[in-house]
C-alpha cells in the first residue's frame, strides 16, 4: 500500500506539473530585461495601446526606447475587441513562452501570473511598473496564440 500511495503521489504531481505547462510560471523576479519596479521609483509613464487593425494586431507605440536603470510605469489600454497582453522579455524567452501558451491553450488553460506581463480584456486598462536594469535589445509582445504572428510585438532598446 505504501508503494501504491507513493506512486500515486508521483503520478499526480507529474500531472500537475504538466497541466501548468512545460515551464515554471512562478518566475524569479529578476529577468534579463530587468525586474518589477516600485511605484515610488517611477521615472516616467509611457502610455501603450493594444489594438487590432485591418492588417493585423499591434501596440502603439510600436517601439520603446529606455535608459538603463529607468523605472517605467506602463499605462496600458486595450482598445481592441479581443483580449491582449503585454509581456516584457528577450525575443528568445518570449518565443519559448508563446509555445508554452499554445500548449496551455490546447489543454484549456491560459492563466499565468508573471511579474513581467499584463493581460487585459477589451476596453480594460492596467499598469505594469518595470525597472530596466540591463542595457540591450529586448521585446514586448502579446503571447496569446496567433497575436505575435499577427504583428503584436516590438523592440525595447535599453541604452
């Protein structure tokens, strides 16, 4: 009976890990693109609109220039008719995360709680405060399946 209980626990925990996706969605707060910022440390606010157009999907503005060490409050508005998100990361990490989201969508699970992401329904507003601690070129993107491919991504240049 003891071996059966242990085997059952292992099978259940493996199933739970698979259901959460192939990655750990309780990410460390420190990422190559930086880390969550504090409201008291905000250097400036950048308004971002999520939208759909006749030719695809996108963000306005389409590119984000940032200074190394700068803390930005992103005031984000979804002016589209679909749910969208903004995820800050490297292009490589965003592509890998997007693949995980496709797998999660196939299993009927799209929820995740990452400090570098904000998901908004149509007509909703939200904010994301982020400190860009490393120079380089990064990306902001919507990782909902099909959205990045429709043009919903842009560069973040940290000087």
